[in-house]
C-alpha cells in the first residue's frame, strides 16, 4: 500500500505556477493525471483545489465522473459540475491534507478545511482512479464538533 502523510501549507491562491506535492512537481496550469499513480492524482487534486486551479482540477476528472456526498444525500455528476460546486463554494477556506493512502486504483484521503466564517470541516474521501483520472468518489464531509456527544457513552469516551 502506498502511503503519503502530507502537512500541506496553504498555497497562495493568486500566484501559483507550480505546486510541489510529495516528490511530484505538477504544472498547475493543466497537466492531467497521465503518468501519475492513483495517490499522485489525488495529491494533485487537493493541491489544485487549494490553489483554486479549476482548469487543473477538471483535468484530473473523467468527463463522466460521479462524486457522492452521502451526509447531505447529494450526487455530483460530471466533471463540469464537480468543478463548479468547488469553484462556487464561498471563499474563506483552505485545504490541509492530513493523509492520503492508496492501493491500486483506490485512494483514501483525509482533509481538514478551516473556513473563516463557517468553522472547521473534515472530509474522508474515497476515490477510484483509472488511467490517471478520477472516475468516482464518495466524500463524507462533517463539521468538527457539529454533532453533540451522546450521553449514553459519556463514561466510555474522552472529549477531544
């Protein structure tokens, strides 16, 4: 299993020519995932989302990619819609990649997304990558501390 633990420092969204992710340097202007392994494609995805490189994000997705968000019961169908959903999200956020793990065409990523107005989010994302393109994803987005602790288990857990 390939494993990458990345402590991503927010990237300047205004002046990004190249983004270094792990040992791979990616041209933020539009390189698709050809030549990258599945983990490299997901590394590139998060780097490009952080850089607001929407053309570059699209270059990593299959035209008919499907990404599901079970928590809100939403499905994003198609590259253009996935890019638009991310591009149109209200600004004030950054991406911090906590870890990326992969084997074969399956990749799991965990990211933290602080937002200046909406609070702190976390996402666990499960990706399928084929021929250098993301073809499918399932993302579980949640607000850190958004769910109250359950009283029935209070004696069994510690608060974080």
